[in-house]
C-alpha cells in the first residue's frame, strides 16, 4: 500500500485500488502476476510470467 492505494496482482495484470473506497485507480494489462507487488520510491514492481513489471 502506498499513497492511499492498495496494489493487487491478478491473472490478467496489476490493479491499484483506492484504500478507502475500493475504486479501481488503474490497471495494467500485463501477464499473470506471480509475486506480491512491491512499492519502492513511488514505483510499483511485480514479477509476472513474462517479465518484471514496473508502474509509476
């Protein structure tokens, strides 16, 4: 969680949900996320079946 967003890895990519409302903030259309998303210096990282995904 960072900046009032919860990051969730799914079979179809990465989701950012608002921590209070649960409303989707954004979604990546990557391959299946295989590890819990990690936030470092304002960037979200997640390992997928294809590669390491990065979203600012």
